[in-house]
């Protein structure tokens, strides 16, 4: 064993019952985190929309397309385009 391997911190070795208590605590934290992510994502989906007056033009696989081009998809969110306005 090298010095680097001997310096790696490892978790304690415990009885299964003790491990199960710790695992259930961690599971509770993980579930709370997922609920928080769900709430944040729901808030993001409820953000109001704004009318886009500027004629944005994008380079795509089929050439240049604008938001007014009837052959393309035009749904987007302003926060994905204007990171400096956040």
C-alpha cells in the first residue's frame, strides 16, 4: 500500500442495523432534495412569457431560420437567451 492509499478516508465499518439507520436518514435527505428540485422546476415552468419583438435569426441544419419562420419551432424561454439579464 502506498502513502496516498493509506491517506484516503474511508467510512467506518458498522453493524447492519447501524448502517440501516444512517441509510434511512440519507434517504430522507435525498427525498427532500428531490421535492425541492420539483418545486423549483414547477416555479420555472410557471414563469410568465414575454412577447419577443426582436427578429432573432438562428443558424440551423437547414440554414438560417427566424422566430417568425412558419417551418420551425418557436417556443423558447427568454432566460435561455439572456443570461446576463438574470
